[in-house]
């Protein structure tokens, strides 16, 4: 049965906000959006902002059982990675339970679409069904000797992940330059092209990573050597993130995760490839490691598509994409609130290749929505209302997934 929701302001994202607007839902899809309800019963939500379901473009749900981030704020990334390795090695909880916890938390915070780095077995992801997820099969294989076996394992995992959930898409995640050799990366990009799959890779996350690419030395080299993974021939000397970007650009769609240390030339390259390349900024994780200010204004000015992610509870207090948007608004006050909204919705859907179904309140798209309460003094104009929403700290009062209430 069709029904309509009326709100103080409706933010479709792909068109200007509508004050005192209404959204009509018919089955699993949006039927209309405008100033007046179109069909069915009308539910008045009073003083709320209606947004499309939020899009978390980068998660690691396997760590959702953690009650607080690993380590301490400002710690070196390499020390934190050692804690992650230890956590994975000594894990007692079932991964499927942690992933289910993460999915439930995402929904509570109004996230209905996510990009998940699938580091666990396919069975663990049978619980992602309530959200629309892209499961990126995580690949580790730094040495040339491991490239063939890592590639073969990836082809098998893709088939297994495809059957994990009826609503999930699949992709490939060559983890990072310090865990995947350039040779293996090229083979994975060919595989992604053959199967028309998206690719997600952590890149330019730390200064130590740049040192490894440039000189083959530093903390990452030492860590790889400790773990009997070091191959001195794997990365050509004087390499840089741009070399990896050029390879990733050959994929049907690529998500560059973090990109904290990309230089202006690499910004320009990403902007030139924006139809199929996106940068995923994880704001609170960036702050957790004490990195210098993220060049968000420069990236957007250059034309880079920037989406948002929460990363994981191993580096973040929760999985709230709304909290990430609010963090962006505080840390980057020069960014228009409408752009912040777009980063947390439509830009993420475009990055994942699901913009035909998610990311905006558009007739024909899936009826994924989140209602955020507005303060009494939030203002009158839609721009004032959105700015007030991003300055607030209240969570969603309701959320809908495919037309059904989930919060």
C-alpha cells in the first residue's frame, strides 16, 4: 500500500531541499517527492529532516564487537596494525555475530547502504542481508611467490561471497601497497574488468607507506620482514601512489580508501577519472591517528568525488555515518552543508556503483530513508536547517529500508 511521509524539510540530494515537503512510498520504491503527498495515508513526522538512507562507503564489520578502538589516539599506524593482527589472531567471538552487530548498528544510525571489506569467510556475511552491501573480497599477497595462490583464492572467494546474501554485490579489495604487490594488483584489476566488479584499495594512508614505496625501507618493511612476507623485488624503487592510481584506473570502478597523503598531482588524476574513481574519507579515523588536516576543500575544488566511511570500531567509537558527517562539518567549516550531505549519501552510492538504487530520494529508487530530529531554533531556510542538523548530536528518530521501518 502506498503511503506518504511529511516532514519539516525533505532533502532529496539530487535536487534542492523542500521545506514542508512530502515523500510518497509505494512498495519498496519512492513514488514521488514534492511539496504535497501524492497517494495513500499520510504520516506527519513533524519537525524532522528526511534524508536518503546514508551510505557508508568503507567498513570492516568484523571488528564490530569491540567496545572501544584498539590502542590510543595519536598512536603510530604501525603499532595499531600490530594490535589488529593480534586481535584477528586471538579472536574468540564468532565473526558472523560481530558482523550482525555491525549491521544492526549501521541501521540504528540510518545507514542503509555500505561497502564492506570482507576479510572473513563467506558464511560470516549471511547476516548482512538487512542492508544493501557490496562485499569486497580482501586480498593479501605481497611477495611474488604468493601472487598465484592469492589470485586463485580470490576467484573462489568471489563465488562464495556472491551467495552469502541475496541483496549483496561483490567486489575485490587488494588490501594495500604493503600487503599486495604491484604484479598481483594488475592481475586483480584484469579479473575485476573481466567480471565487471568494483575494486577498493587502502592507499596513501601514512607517511611510512610512502617511504616503503619510495625506498623499500622503514617500519612497513620491518613488519613484513618479521612476518616472513618481505620481498625486496616486489615494489620498484621510487614508486608512488600515482603508480597505483594508474593501475586502479583500469578497473570498471575503483574506491581509493583514505588517501591521506596523496599529492596535488594525484588529486588531479583522481578528478580526471571521477566517472569511475572515488576517494573515501574516513574522518574520525583520520583524527584518531593524529594526521594533519585532511585536504578536503582542495580535493573537492579539484573535482574529486569524495565519499565517507566509518572504517571500523578498531579505530572509531561507533559506526555512525551521521557522526562522520557532523565531524566533517566541524573540522571543515568551509565546506557547504549540502556538499557534506552529498558525501554521506549520493557520492557514496556513486562510488559503489549503486546510485541507480540508493543515495537520493528519487522516484524509482529504493525507499531508503532516515528521519533526523531538528531543534526548535534550527532556523527557517532549508540551508539553515541542514547546518543545524549537522551541528546537533541527536541520532535518527526513524529509518526505512526498502519501504519498511527498521528504526
